[in-house]
């Protein structure tokens, strides 16, 4: 069974997961900007990974354009989203689901992988958006427990990625 992992990474967490998946599944790994040279029809399983920001999955429109033809050809379609929230975060899993229509959701297997935050690699709008959220949360008069937890998590760089989160993805590929 021939498989490929295509990923889009901003700060390295998605790339790390893509490489872990590729190594464990024994398949090719390609950065999205080089995927234009790849003939997806040649693969049995296509895995797409991207990073999460404000509930959206980066570069997902590219993958969603591929879904109709690939699913009609019987290809196995897998998506993983890497975010800054812990794996047990219901909000992270819910945001992954919201990125797909019902029809698309029925054609893909989707997974959430916790990554982290690396302030040294975040630039521009993303960094500004995080700082704005931090300011809003720190100014709240009666913050919820979730607000306090978010404020704590976003206040510094951290890495909560772990190879154990690739196991269901690799099982799905095989």
C-alpha cells in the first residue's frame, strides 16, 4: 500500500508530526509547497496535516479540493490538525470537525495532535492575535477556569507534542 503525508507547518510542530507519521508508516513525506509535483492518484492513502489557528486548519482548502476525486477513486483520506491545546481539549476536537461539511467529514478520517507554541517562530498577524487574546484574558474581571488555563498556556513557549498521538493515524494508514 503506497501512502504519502503532505503537510503545512508554520513553527515546526506539524512538520515533526508529519515526519513521525511518515517514518512509522514507512511512507513518503512532502511539504505542501512541493506537493504540486505529486500525482496523488498514485497513492492508496493520502494524509494531510496542518496547524490550527482560531479553530481553522491551515491550507485545508487545498486538500478539500482533492477530496471528491480521491474519494471517488477509493483513496483513503486522513487529516491531522496540530494545535496548541492539549489532546483532551473538547474545543480542539470540535474545531477540527467544524472545518468540514458533513459530506467531507464522512470521506476523511480526522485526528487532532497537540503541538505547542514557539514564540521565537511566530511572526506577524499570528503573534499579534495571540497577544491580543492574552490582553483580553488578563483584563477579564471574572475569568473562568478555562480563561485562566488559556492565559497560563499562552504566556510562554511550550511543547506538548508526543509520538503517542500518531498511533491511530499510522493504524489508519496501514
